[in-house]
C-alpha cells in the first residue's frame, strides 16, 4: 500500500544521484500529504516544515520528528492538543499521575523532576526522550523543534503537512480506545484548553471566509480564461 509513504528519503543522494537531477529526486522525496509535495521548485527541501499534529499517534509522530530534526530539518508541530494516545483516558491519567509523583530525592523544589502539563511541552519531552539531548548534536536538534497548541501566526498562513506513518486512522487498531493529549493535559492541571479552543474557533472562521473568497476568485479567473480562449 502506497499509504506507507516514506518521509523525505534524501539518503538516496549518497547512492550517486546528483542534487540537480530533480526528476530522480522527486521519486525519492515523498509527499507528507496526498496533495502537497515537499519538493521545491529548485529541488531543495523547504527551510521550515509545519506539521499538523491532529489525529496523529503520539509516539509514532515523535519518532519521525526526532529523526528529522537530527537530520537537520526545522520542524514546527501545531495543534499538539489534538494528538491521539492509544488507551483510554482513565488509564492514561493513572499513568501520568504516577509520573507526577516521581521527584528528586534530596531537593525536589529546585532540582526537578519537571513535569509539564501543556500538550506542546508533553510532546516536546516525548521527542527529547528519543534524542541524545545531553550531547551538542542532540541539543542543537532540539533547538530546531517548535511545538504549539492551536495554530498561532504566522503558521496559520503556511501549508501544513501530515505524516502518514503516524496517522491514527492507519496505525490505531479499529475499535481500540484512545484519548486526546489535550484531554489528558487538562485532567492533570493544564488550564488553557478553553482559551485555545476559542482562538481556534476564530481562526477557522477566518480561514473559511478566506477560502470562499479564493474559490470565487478562481472561478472568475477560469471564466475569463474561457472567454479569451
């Protein structure tokens, strides 16, 4: 099945491909979604890749992101509160509460362990666990990762991609229980879910109005082109 799309297989360049051969490079660089290709006009990867994390599995998405930031790419992950976790909310809350009880033995108020409640920070820490973050290479890789709740500017006007290898519809067994990272975060102390939901509603309303104007403009352009022809 071609849905198991590989993410940016540029390692084929090491096998002897020339960087300016865009026809061969296009066969290697797979799109992250069915309607957008990462291959730029000049045959180069975009400087920053924005991933819409909605309906992605937490661990699988984190593993893909960890590999790409270690490869040198700038990754921005938005809508972290919509990430899916396999297992019901009650089970996941019990696991996270056990994690919250872990603390430093001698000086817990100053020496950690730091427990994040925001979905973006939970995802960031998941990626950190897959990166050698105590080495200069791993620390530099984490600097190339940004995570957000919702879709803040300027990423609301940027094409957002998905990772097919991490999509819930392809990876989670049918009928299996799951919960959203935002629900888990709210149950353990995150206090900004309502604010994020309000901002997202405003963004979606504005985006819908823009899309309608764009469709009207495209229809007028097509009509004009037909009259000229």
